[in-house]
């Protein structure tokens, strides 16, 4: 029997590390296993980069996905600081740099995403920052501590977290976004408005319904000019206008790419030797009956674990309800599901207060929910969305009904 050429994981990411862990520990895979990463770091978790690590409250060692001793103990070869430059799927080889080639029987692509760039005059001035990796977070943290005023371009999750971090450091902060409210695409006008009020209450100037026309300065940032003609003084600009999946390697290898590497429900790509997982993958989701690409931490964990199962011939269907969390101003927002703009919104509690919860209903069925400081409610909300049953809006809106009792089969009246 020919020797097993092994598995190569391209992307020393959360998804990549989870796949390596599951291959060795869950499935007992004992063939050659190599983890390739463009960065020099062991795989690390990114959520803290816009939260505790940015503020200096989280140590670098706390970011590790796995115990650093795992890789040697489980015979996982590491090729860090060595970006893949060529993927030859028919030849079953991946090239690192100019001279190193790794053979494989199967390959998992977990190359993640990169920040979308700001395409306006002055976007290349000193003082314009993006946030994706550890070094970005370290540079931005130092810049925030020295800044006299910051403009955050984009009011999505990342932009909101950076604005909250800036205010925690006492830096005057302006957020510019062309949409009506923060997180408008995700939460809609009503709940996005509640997020806006929380930022306003903490001293953020919100310029929603406006965009950035130019970054002004000679050599370094001095101000931002908006589409509406406002001139906002700043010596630091943080761009948070979304991310683009890192599909270049996959495209060059001939894989099908459409807003991400296209996969089936088991993360298999258009080539039988290749899988894709994490931020870069656009997988067929049976719950939503369409391909989805999700950039959340939870999705990377699920994908890494599922990819390992597929690699060893034990595929599982990925039908999980997406989960995401954000911390802003000392509060935790937890969000499950995928709503649409046409969904009905039902709320309980007061926006901005602990326990506030919003539900998105499609024809009476909860398809998403958000809770603020919900005291372990997120797991119950996720189960509610996963159940796919109609729910009584009056019970959803009633703060007296515990989240654990919202499922149709759950007992009522428990003390």
C-alpha cells in the first residue's frame, strides 16, 4: 500500500487549528499533517484584537487557539511565516515561497479574509489604520493612546468595537457610515438605532447617512472630508468597511470562487482533493437553502471541526445557527441567526438595558435574536431559532418569561 501523502492545511487560522486538533484528537488521524501560515505566530483568536488586546487588557498568550505544546505533541508540522504561493491540485502539491514544496493527498484551505480598502484620495496617508492581525492591533492600540481625535470609517461590528475602545481611552471619536444606523445591514433601523443611542451616550459623534470623500493631510492625517461636505479634524483614521475573502490561491488553482470559495454542505470544493473552511468558505447551508459566507469566530470553530470529519471520510452536515458576540462599553451583545430586512421585530426590555432582547420573525418563526447582557440566554435563543417553530410574540416580548421557556415544548411556570 502506498504511503499516505498526508493533509496540508493552508492557513494557520482558528479554522485551520481546529481542523488539526479534530483530526488528531477526535478522529485519530495519524498521517502526515502540516499547518501552513503566512504569519509567524501560532494560530490565534482574533476577537480580542478589537477588544481586550487592543486596550492592553489581554495578553498575547491568551490569544492562542491551542496550547503551544499541542503541535509537537501531536506531530503537527508547522510552516509559519511561509505563505503558500502555488497550489497544484492535480499534482497534489503546494509551493511555499520559491523553493519549498509540500506533497499532499488532501488540502484544506483556511486562508481567511483581508480588510476591504478605502478607495478615496488620501487613504494612503500616515495615520490610516486597518485591523486584521496582531500587529495591526498593536499598532492601532499605540496610535489610539497618542491620538488627539479619531475617525472610524464604518459602523459595523468592528467599527463599533473600535469606537468603544477609543472612548474607553478617552479619545474624541467620530464614526462615519453611509447607512442610517450602525449595524443597519445586520440589525435594521430600529435595533441599529438602539446601538446608535448607546454610542451617543458615550460621547461618540455619529455621522450616519454620510460617507468619506477624502482623507486630508500632508504626509499624515489631519482631517476627513465627508460626502456631505463636513470637515472632521483627526490625526487617526480607522477603516472598518468589511473584509474580502482571501481567494487568490484558490482562484489560481482553478477552484470555483463566487464571493468566497464555493463548497457543498460538507466543505468540499469543486476539486476532489480540496476543502475550504472559515472566513474564506461560502458553503451550502441547508437551513438557509443557499450558500453563505460567515466571518464569525463560532463559524470558524464549526468549520474546522466539520472539515476534519470530511477529510477522514465521515462528513457531517453543517446546519448550525450562526452565533456572534461583541463587547462595547462593558456590555456584551450576543447575536444568533440570520435575519432579513422583511422580518418582523419583537423586543423585550428597554434598549440599552441589561436583558434587552430582540427577535426577528419570518412568518411567525424566530430566525434571529440579539440579547444584551442576557445572563446565559444566548444558548436558549440559539435553540429557539434552531427549532424553526412559530412562537407567540406576546411570550417573546414578556420579560417575565425566561429564555429557557421560550421553546414551544418547554415547560411553563417553572420557578
